[in-house]
C-alpha cells in the first residue's frame, strides 16, 4: 500500500510539474503567440528643424492623438522571433501623407519587454505632404525609430481599438520616457522640404529633420492563443483539443507553446485551460 501511494503521488507530482512547465509562458511568449496587437501613438512632443545641419527651429509642439492601427506580428528579418511589423508612414503619423512603408523589428528584453527598431533610406526620395498646419511638400530621405514597451498582464476587457476580437488582457506601454531626452522612444524623419511648392518638384528645396520622442504609445493584445485557443474562436474547448490531437507529433497547428512541435506539452496547456475564454 505504501509503495502504491508513493507511485501515485510520484505520478501526480510529475504531471503537475509537466503542467507547470507547459503553462509557464512569459508575457513576451504570449504576445508572440497572439500574432497581432492594436497600436496607437498618442499625443507626444515633436519638432521640425531646417537648414544644412537641421539646427534652425521651424515648428514644434504636440503631434496629437493618431488613429489606432491593427498590427500583425511576424518574423520579417528571419531571426526566429515573430515580433516584427510593417506599417505605412501615414499610419504611424497621420499628418505625414505617404503610403511608403517601414518595418520595425522586435527584440525581447527579458520576459516582459520588447524593443522595436526600424530604419529605411529612400533612393529615390519619396514624395509626401505634411498636413496639420505645416502644409508643405516633403521629400522623404530616411525614416527611423527606436522604442521599448513593457507588457503587463491584467483582466480581460474588450480591445478599445477592436483589433483582437477575443478581448485584450495584455497591455503595452513605453519604458523609460523622458521628455528631456530626444533619443529615447523616438521616431525620426529626414528629407527635403519644398518651401511654397505646389508638389515635390517645385518650391525651394531645404533640408529638414522631424522627430517625435518620449512617444506616448499604447498597445493591446490577447494571451488566449497561448492558453490553447488554437482555432481562434475565443474559447479553449474540445475543438482545440481535437486540433492538438490530430496534429500530434507534427509542426503544424496546435503548437501552443511555439516550440516547433505539437506534443504533450501543448496538450497539457489545452487541458489545463480547458473552458477558458477571455
């Protein structure tokens, strides 16, 4: 009897240990598995400077709240980390009217932060129009950015920007913002302003640099995919269990923990969270 109890408790302990390992996913892991997030750049300081060395103040203030966007996260630079995204310049800063795109590559910092960096040089220059009171044609030569955000886990609420249909329980906010440091959490734009021009081919060409810093950004995502909602119907149920079982041993759908294979670890995640929804 004593030996049977020992075997039983040992088996239960092993299952609990496996379950603990299976469900121990970090906030970064959960964001990767979600594969998308809503993102909004809110009012942040900016400047526009002109001149050969961009030392003459031309405009400044706050950029105002930008329209929210839905961002798909993937591995664009083939580094094995699916935290990269691509947006148009106008999606990031609505007053810069250009459909040219820039890619931001995400790098995990610890378990709950992501640093996004992006830079693109245009050759030939890209024509854009800066609205919002500036009202000048602008030939873009370079766009760059660098910002870090922290992922916080909380109660599930509807995504205020409606990008995640199953609700949002992951919130991302900037780390280290300092209004006196223009080199922390910034987006920058360099090129040629066509003063008083009617398009990008007319008007006096003048070098210009624009930057917004200490960006007041916010983003939302969901941990539900990392908890076993394989088919995206917002509930961990028998349909998800069947997907895992059907693909067991493969690298296809059902790899809940993103380790490259559908195995008992994924099965445990689904069973542990069975019945969960956001």
